[in-house]
C-alpha cells in the first residue's frame, strides 16, 4: 500500500513539475529571444508569436487597478487557492484519477503564472491564434494547462451526469 502511495505522489509531482517546467522554459526562451510586441508568423497568420508582458489577469483584466488591489487579487488570492489545491490534491486519497490529473494541470499552470507575477512583476504571454471567425487573446503554456484542467473537469462532470441520468431497465 505504501508503494502505491509513493507512486501516486511521484506521478502527481511529475505532472505538476512538467506543467510548471514547460511553461517556465518556454517563457524564458521567449523573454530572451523575442522583443516586446514582435510579431512572428508560425502558420501564416493563423498562429503567431507576440511577446506581451501582462500585469493584469486574463486578457489584461485588472491591469489598471491600483497596485495594492492587484497584489491582493492577482497574487494573494491565487496563492491561497493554489495552496488549498495542493493540499486537496495530496490529502484526498479517493479522488478519481481524472480529477487528480485535472488538478495537476490547473495547479501547475496556476503556479507558472503566479511565479511570473511574483518574480517578474507580470506574466509573459506569447501565443496568438486567429481562426478568421474569432481569435484568441495572447496566451502561454500555463494558460493551456489551466484550460486542459478545466476541460478534463468539465468532461468528467458531464460524463458522471450522463451515467446518473441513464434509466435502469428492470428485467421481468
């Protein structure tokens, strides 16, 4: 039983580290190799790299708030939520595997962006996608991790609702 617990912890720490590590390595490369607002086309104009330092939240929301409010809302609250998320992930033994994986993506991405905010004073965003009908804001790998985690949780929630709602047929 102890070996299973150690394996579980190791896999969870590996997933967290991979999410955080990929995000930070990509941001370091971007900070060193791409100038602010430089526009690099990867796939025509559908996928581009554009380095932006975001001192706000998602899509620069809160960028114009006074510093103390940004500190509390964009650093303090995420720190509390991520701390609780880590506790929840490692303390709850009976979480479904999909929820554990989703939490690793959410927490790993959240730590990546929080680390940027604390160490650099802003979050480095650099990817942009244009699908003609709509386009994304500029984002990074931490944002992708967070969206994957949310997607997994949403899928799990929908799947469990579908299983609960299926009528049970009685055999006569």
